[in-house]
């Protein structure tokens, strides 16, 4: 399998503007090739799987790096860290166009705070 394509830059969320529907006949031909063990199809499937895995890995690295940076920022208090994590989660939700429910507000708790 030829994987010397170089790194690809993926944007999140992925846009599928270039996807063109195929005819039933073309779809049947692709299915037959896949079931026949055609090495070109297997290489293509491997390539797609590798690209998906690499994209997921890059995304996880990015978001976990953001969270880790908050934990290592000595200028932040515990409450400041919680707010920074909420900001990261909100940025993530906006980047994927998520309709997840809003995050609850962070309220200080512990000794010296009214419950």
C-alpha cells in the first residue's frame, strides 16, 4: 500500500462538499470488488481507516493538550481552572456544531463558602 501521500490537514467538523453520489451500478461494482478481495479496495479501506485514526488522534491530542495546559498554568486558581476547562469544552462544542446541553455554572464550594 502506498502511504507516501504526505500529511493531510483535516478541519473539524469535516466538510463533505466534494462528495458526489454514485449510481446503483457503480455501487454494485464497488461492493463486488470489495467482496472479491481486490487488493486495491483493501488498500483503499486501509488508507481511509488510517486517515480516520490519524484525524482522531490529532483531535484528541489537541483537546487534551488544551486541558493539560490549564492544569499546568500556575497563575490559575482551582476555580480559574474550572472556568478554563468550561471554556475549552464550549470551544469544542462550537467547533463540532454540537447541540449538547449547556454546561452548568461553576460555583465555588468548600470551607469559607456558603452552600
